[in-house]
C-alpha cells in the first residue's frame, strides 16, 4: 500500500498530504509507505520505504488518541539509557510521528522462530531491574500520572461493567459492584503504599524488540509505553510473566521472578508477592473486561480466544491468602460455570 491508497475522499487526501509533509520535513520526500496490521488501539503504523533510513509513521487520529504522552515517555526512556524509538519528526497536533523502525523481531516472533525464550525473558527482567534500581527522582518525572486508587479501580471495574453483564445477561447491581471495588481497594492498599517507579503497564513480549548490534539492556527495544504511570515496581513484572496472549514455557515465570528478586536482596519477598498477586488480579480482571468490550462495543472478536487463559491466571492470583475475601466475591458472583467466553449481542450462547 502506498500513501495514495488511503481513503480517496477529502479527509483521506488531507491526511495523505499531512503525512507527505511530515516525510519531507525529515528528508524522506518521495518515500512510499504501507500500513501494518492494526491492533486494539486507534493508532496505525506505516512502514516507510525509499527513505534514508528505516522508519515508521505513527498515525494516531487526534480526535481519538494523543501522541504527546508517547513522545514524553519515549524521550524519558532514551534519557534513562534504554531503547525507545528515536523521534525523527513530529506533527503533534495532527497525531503524526515519524519514528525509528526497530524492524519485525518482537520477542514473540524471535521465540516462535526458535529463539532462546529464557534469554529473552532474562533481558526483559534486566530492563525492569535497570529502571527499578534507580531512585524515583530519576525515573518518575513530575508529569507522569500516578497509578493511584482511582485509576486502578477504574480498570478493575471493566470486569463488572463489561464482562459480568455479558455472561449474566443483565447489568451488575450497584451493591455488588460497590462491594467488588471495596474489596479490590482493600487488596490493593499495600501496592498503593509501595515505593513509586516508572511503570510501562503493557510490558510483555509483543511490545519488546530484539535489537541486533546493541549491548546490555539497550538490546531490548521498547514499544507501546504511552500509558506509563508512576506505580509499584511489581506491576511490570506481573505484566511480563502473566501474559494474557500466550503461555510461557515451563519454568520461565519462576526463573524471571527469581532473576528479578536477585537484583533486590533487601526486598521483603512475602510483601512483594502479596502486592504482585493483588496487582495481577486487578490487571487480569481488567483484561477480561477489555477483551469483552472489544467484542461488544468495537466488534473485535479476535481477543476472545485468550479469555480462558486470563481466567486461569486470575484464579491463580486469587489463591493468595491476602485475597481470600476477593476470591469469595468472585466465587459467588461468577462461579466456575459462568467463567465463559462471551458472545456478541444477539448471538446464541
């Protein structure tokens, strides 16, 4: 696909012109581009061909997404000595960026092609440790939003607001929703009291790139970090080893956890595990809700295949003793027979 193959209406022509201006401003005048597969967001990426170096266009309609958080976090990660894509040109008001192209070697693809899974997860853990070993004054700039109770509970509520109605067939009663959120608030209290660090939030192998020719933690390219926040260090480790989209190989999760903990010998492991379980439960409940919303609101059914895996992860999280009251709520509100893959509205169950 080239730029000329965008929508042939006035809006498409204007977007094409804005992209061509962006390319010309960075010395890519006349270069062609083709769009890559879409994901769950409103952003699209186009690979540039015929320019002076590999590059991607990030096309984020400004009425749907704001590129400024991505820009801010990318610059911050680079300043920390990590590998975020270099910004080659930006038209922030238009939602268009020209950025370094890291290629196609996500950790997912490298692993599928026979790459050393353990080594990939070792590198991913080392990146987290490199961030978390630094003091918050370095990693948590003042503009970074906090991963506070309001934000975490809003995410947890995606389960009661989308998944539960989809499988029960009616909206969640307000008293049940309030009890659910109160139990999560109680479970998350230790996480909210933990020391703050930079949390990338979607830290998993689809968003990590193997970059040849770079050493140490810079060999790991970072993607999809625009939703970064200041939160508990356990969150990104949980995101990495409780992967919603794929099963890890035998022993990989335990190895990753042990490698991380070895970098922090003074850490209270029992407290860290309790925080991890609470954050993981919140994250997995959120993901089940998001995958249901993608079906019910956006007509995207491709993520439903992952819901059984995420349920297994959530059930394991809820077995932590500190989450006993929350587990009891799930067992009463969503017994095993209701832990199903939702269907589109009007479809037969």
